[in-house]
C-alpha cells in the first residue's frame, strides 16, 4: 500500500488543520480557565470578608446587655 505524494500532502494538510484546531481549542480553554480562577479568587475574598463581618457582629452581640424586663412590669 503505497501513498502517492499527493495523498501524503493531503494527509499532512488534514493533520495540520486538525492540530491548528486543537491549538485554538486549547487556547480558548486556557483563557476560560484563567477567567474562572479570577472569579474563584474574587469569591474567596468576598467570603473571607463576610466571615470577618460575621465574627465581628457576633462579638458585638455578646457584648450587648442582656435583655431585661422594663421597669413597668
């Protein structure tokens, strides 16, 4: 089974096209992954800020005076 030069060139052209398509797909996926990591980092920062606010709120609520009945009871 011998390939002619023309068949070999066609096969190489198809392979090159396939590789170029894969390279483009990899580039797109890499860009999407990078964007998602930025979003994850942003969400982690917001989460940490919320945790700190919650802890500060809990500390303030512990320092609040105990509920007492008003004197007219």
